[in-house]
C-alpha cells in the first residue's frame, strides 16, 4: 500500500497554491532545492507527475489537479490528529476590510479552520484605516486591507480595480450634482471617488452614508445614488455607468495582507489565507 509523507504532500500543496518553487520554499522556511526533492519523492511514490514546470510557469498537471483536493484533506486530517493531543485553543485575530470582503471569505475561514482546528478565529470587519491602526496596536494577528498610502510593507494578494455602479433605473440630470452613496466619511474608497470627481471638476453631493457595505449596496440597488465599488464586488443587478454619465476613471490599488507572526505554524496559517484569497479571485 502506498503511504504518503506529510512534508512531501505539504510541499506539493504549497507549490500548487503559490505557483512558484521559490515562494513555496520561503513559505515553508526551506530551500528551493529541498522543495524540489520533496516533490520528486512524492511523484515517485505515486507514479504520477503532479507539477508541470517550465522556465516561465509552474502549474498543476492533470493528475496534480485530481490529487490536490485529497492532498488538502490529508493535511487537514494530520493537523486534526495533532491538535487532538492538546485541549489548548489558540486565538487568531483576523481583520478584513469591509471593501475587500467578498465571496471568498467563507473559503478563507474554512481553509484556516481545516489547517488548524485548534484555532479560535476572531474576525473584525472595519474600513482599511481602522484595521491597519488596530494591527499596529497589536490587536490583530493579521489584516487584509486595501492599500491606502505609500506604506510598502505587507504581502500583495492582488490588484483591485474600481468602477462607478448604479441601478439601471438611476437618473442623473445634466447640470445637477452627482448623487453619491458611501460607507462613511473616513472611507478610503469614498476618498478615491470624490478626489476623481474633484479633479474632473464634476459637482457631487452625498445623499447616503451607510455605515456598512450592505447598506450602501441597498441604497445603490434602490436607485438612490451612485457609488464606487470594487469591480469584483459590485452589487448584483447594478451596472457600470462611467461612459453613460461621463465619469472620470478610478485608479486601481492593491489588496495586501499584514502580519508580524513569525512562528512556523502561524506562517502556514497566513500562507493558507493568502492562497485561498488568490485562488478565488475572478480570473484566477
């Protein structure tokens, strides 16, 4: 009967998630050569090629794609067995910006729990500025936010593109200020939108402050106002109206993850978060 080596399976899953031998080695605290040896040992044990590697890309083979789900389950079962030896639960404080959180959040939490069933996961959802301040005060173990300034630390999870969205029935009369809905006066996306309008010398008026993303979504969907949204998180049923109303383009930014955790177990949890987020982005 074929038996699997935990380290070799972990190396395979990490390579598959990060699509890079170099980044996988960094995530696991080892060398690229050691990662390659572990993968080769696993492929020899299974008699299947799992990773296709070229000078320009690293991707799953057909057999690797089939094996990946089972490999994750194998690692999760191993973690549960280890976690069962202790009754001590660890806390993991995670901040997710309201303008970042999307359909991938359940997957993030499921992956984090599967990786370490002994975690007590505490999620805090605020705007990016509030979460970054909380992270800097040591209140959060990790924060996934939209980059808002020139601060260059943090791991980039992907680009974020914005557009102007409104309900199909929304009307804007020529010569009147553009009716806007926003999350709060301190919201970074609101700042992006209003700066773009001011630079284009377009008059605007704020007619709705929601306090939560769901409230802003409700206002826009009801036709009360227009709002800037991440293109991947635009409310269902709304339409992008930049061309329709001659609105200025909105600059793109980045989604980044901040953490100061350095122990091996925590680094693996962070890698799990980053991989799940990237995997479930549109076009990934």
